[in-house]
């Protein structure tokens, strides 16, 4: 029973990340601040790395910044 709550909470966290970067590409710091963190948490860094490994997020270069965005067909 507890496992389901943990999975739902983790899924909601992932959906929050994906929702924020879907609107506009964000740096990791911008993403953290958009989520209400003062800085980049270990949990956020780990989750973002997992999403990149799964192909759900991608890095894009915008000027001097490296930002995160949703991975789609035009992001190769």
C-alpha cells in the first residue's frame, strides 16, 4: 500500500519537471527555482539524469546556456 503512494509521488514529481520544461527550455538552476528550491537538489539532479537517459528530456544550447527541454522528433 505504501509503495503505491511512493510511486504516485515520484510520478507527480516527474510530471512536474516535464510540465515546466515543456513550456520553455530551462537550465537546471531555473528548473530548481521554478519548483520552489533554493538550488539544485540531489533528487532533482538524479531525476533529470534518469529522464535524459530514458530519452524523455534533452539538453539544448541557447546562447551561453545549456537548457533542458522535452525530447521530441525535432530535438536530435
